[in-house]
C-alpha cells in the first residue's frame, strides 16, 4: 500500500515538474517572439524612411527644373 502511495507521489511530482518546464518553455518562446516583432518593426520603420528618402532624390532627378546653384568663391 505504501509502495503504491510513493509511486503516485512520484508521478504527481514528475507531472508538476513537466508542466513547469513546459510553462517556462512557452514563456521563453513568447519573449523571443516579442523581441523579434520589435526588431521587425524597427526595420520596417527604417525601410520606410529610406524609401521616402529614395523617392525624394528620385523626384529631383525626374524634375530638372530644380537646379542646384553652386556659388564660387571670388
């Protein structure tokens, strides 16, 4: 009888340990996903900024009316 009780206790403890390990793994994955999302958002903002800058310089090439005046020192 006591032998069966010890087996049940060890199975119960093993189940708790397994659940705790799974919970820790899930939390670590959630943190990793969150960090990757933050990196992706920062990269998307940088891409948007660079695309806007590219469009600005391309519009200068397409419109030759906008002349750049260079003054020489005399």
